[in-house]
């Protein structure tokens, strides 16, 4: 894995790696399930603010937990553009593979090749996923091989792996069964699986309701996201 001058040796010295999967915040290509009622421009701006919050929180958590922070960008040709705004500690790399399963497997293999015995993969659309959730997943890898943190739509927003095995992703992704299928695949490989408490992603307009309810505890984690939602009064779109 290469990017922004972070050699394999430096990453290997860390306790493991924290990989943030992100997309370039381009209108019509991110958060499209929120459109309508959001415009494609609003959805992209919301995601850009959320990504900035997630990267700042992840950089801080990685430093506390002794993890090497990695930002994996899609599409690959916009890697340099996102690297300009990413917090300094991040190694910024392009995602590799034709679908999400292949891209996640590639990241795991690269981290393992770089000496990371423990890898946490997180999405960029879970603004309330905090350092305590990351620490809990990392700690549970002492007794488990795979740790999954569910979201509300049958998927997960965090996966932790010990002695990383990319084969756990060899099944259909982005389905309502992806959490169940990933856990089943891991168990079929003889791996011990732990399931963490559920969180939520901002994927649908209804998910803004979850963010509103979590606001008091999330203000320090996602100030840009909340400020943008306030400025555009996105809350008015939440179903009553």
C-alpha cells in the first residue's frame, strides 16, 4: 500500500490499521438514496461534511489506539484530490477492485502485507461511530477473529479482523443480508465472530432522524454534518 510517503515499515510498527472507505463527494454519485427529497448537490455537500468529520474523528481515534490511519478512495483517479484535504496522519490510497467486496478484500490483504495483524475497516457515512466503538472492536479481537458492528439496514459500518482473512468478503455485498452473510462466511472459514452493538449510517432520509436523536452525544463527533443539516434545515425532510 503506498501513498503520501508512509512506508510499510512505519505502518507495521503500529498496533494495526484503521482503514476508512470513502467516495469522492460528487453530485449524483453519493447519497443518492436521499434524493429526493434532497437535491444531488445537497446530498454531495452533506456527504462532504460528514467525510470531513469522520476523517478527523478517525485520525484522533487511531492515534489513541495505536493504529495506522488509511484513507481508501473511490474512484481511484480522485485519490490525490481527497488527499489534499485529509488529516496529515492518513496514508491515502486508491481502492482497487471492481466491486466493494473486492475493494475491501484488497485493503485487508495490503494491510496484512504491510505488517498489520489487526485491521479495522469503517465506512465514511457513520458520523456517530466514535473512538469507544473502535476501541471495543479492537479489544474484542483479543478473543475473536472477526468483529462486526451492525447498522440499521442489515449491513455493518465497522469490521475488525485479526490475522486478516480477505476470504470473508467472498459473497454478495450491499444487500439486506450482508451482515448475516459475512458472519456466516467467517464461521464457515472456522473464524470466531463477535457482533457489537448496532449503530447507524446516513443512507436514507429517514436516517436523519437517528442523527437528530443522537445529537447531544454526537455534537463533538460530527459538528460539520450537524451544522450543514441545520443551515439547510434538512430536518424538515425527516418523516414524522
